[in-house]
C-alpha cells in the first residue's frame, strides 16, 4: 500500500500484549495511539510504548493521522468498531472472527468496498513457516492428491486461566468461533475453500468456574455448545474432519493431519507461526507398518513471525492485489463455522454459500526489513 500504515489500536485486553511484542519490529507499521473503554488500560499500554498516546475511542477514530484501526475488541464488538472505523475512512484489521455472525460481517465488507478501504482479519498464524511449509509441500505434489484431513483442538476450558472468560460462553464464543478460525483458515489455506458441512454439537456444563485472578471462584453461565465436531467438504473434493472442544482434558491427536494418495503429513498447531512439518510416504511403510516420519526443511512463510504479521502483509501488498489475511477469506471461514453450527442444530448437511480464493503462498522471507510483498499466486 506504499507508505507505512499509521495504526491506532482499539481494545487493550489480554491479546494486545502479543501484538506489542511484534509491531515495533515491523517497518511497515507505525503505532501511534491506543484506546479502550477502560481508559486506564489504554493509559497503561501507552505508557509502555515510546511515542504512543492513550485516546478515547472517539478521539482515535477522529484522528486524521491514523489511517488504520487494529481492532482488538471482544468478538461482539468487532463489527461495530469496524463499521465506525470504515465510516471514518480508515482501513481495518481485526482479531478473529471478522464479526459475531455473517450478517454483520457482510455489512462490514460492503461498507469497506463502498469506502475504498481494506479489511484484514486474523488469524495470521497461517503466514508463518509452519503452515506455509506444509502448503508448499502440498502444492509441490509431495503427498500426491490430497484426500482428507483431521483437525483437533481440545481443552477443558479457558476459564481455567482467563480472568474474564464470560464472552467465551455466549453466542459469538465457544470453541468453534474462538479456536476454529485458526484451524479452518489453515484448512482453507492448505486445501482450498469449503462447499458444504455437516456437524454435531453438545455441552456438558451449564456454568463454568473462574480459576484465577480477582474473580476466582465466580461462576459464568454457559449458553452455547462447548463441543463441536463435523466434516468439511472442500471444493477440491478433500474431506476435513474437525473437532473443537472446551470439554475434554487432553489429546494425543496431531493438531492437523493431511492425507494424500502418496503420503500423510502432520501440520503444526495453527495457533502458532512455526513448528515442524513431518511426512510419512509409501516408502516409509513396510508390510503395512509405519517405519518412520521425516521432518521437512522450512521452505516457505514469514520467518520469526508474530501477531500483526497479517497487518504488515496488508501494508506491503500493492494496490490492486489482495493481501493474504483478507476480509473475504475471514468471511468464508466465519460462514463455514456458522454453517457447521446450523448443521449441528438442524441435523442435516448445510451448503456453504460463500467462497474465497486460496491465499497466495508466502515465499520464505523476513518482514523485519522494508520490502514490497508480492501476492501473485
């Protein structure tokens, strides 16, 4: 997009610390201000960053020096803040999901198109060397034609560590909308868009007990399903089986496995940017027994990446080209997840109405030095 983006952050909750670790090292991003409904939190964040001011939300949106809003509010506020930023003529990059539902997300994208501003959305973990090395191997034909995938995330619940976990257990939260964006975005990046889904869901408890912090011992009501499973049918014909749970203790399953005609592949945790990619091909089986997995060398992705690399990728993507962590991809991922929840409620397969272009592969590169990023597929 040319000049570095002058960024203002709205939302100074727990996630902001991860962005603050990364943004100062990115020449394409210039953080100017932060805002939060709790002005004290904004002041505390500003005090930790040289040259960053604490503003009210209204002041930040009105500041002409800020051209991009980094939206780190809770999911229920994503669409409202994005809409207000767009109305102020600013680009928006937000935490996942794009909005609490597809109706809100669709309006955000329509308003952005009308205003001529960009919309980006996490997760950007798929831009790191872990998922991108797996993507490069698949595109190079290493595993043959992809047939299926499994994606598994289980945890006993975020209330065990989060001081204010309420929003995880109301509509717009839950394991699918909270952690699913990492897994579904990775599956779309690896295997392409999804055309239909079938799912089932359940919940084990009507309330959760906060494990630590000033509210330790308080209970939080649960009004959504906390265990969701289903099958995603990709446009390519590949089938992905998804398990997302806040009800289970632990698993030995790989975060993601991809199975092709010639080999199977383990893919690292899509909640992180790096990790090992391993392959077991037909040559590594003997008398129908596995005899070894080979770790692939890192071959693609942004090196040493962290939260905010999707924003930097957006900043560096030339006009007329689509940045990778884009709004259309985030909308499709949200549509897939919403369709899965509808399928679970209806007990029937649900078509996914939207689609998205598979984002371009990320060549092995660093973003800590100024550079133009090409997104040509």
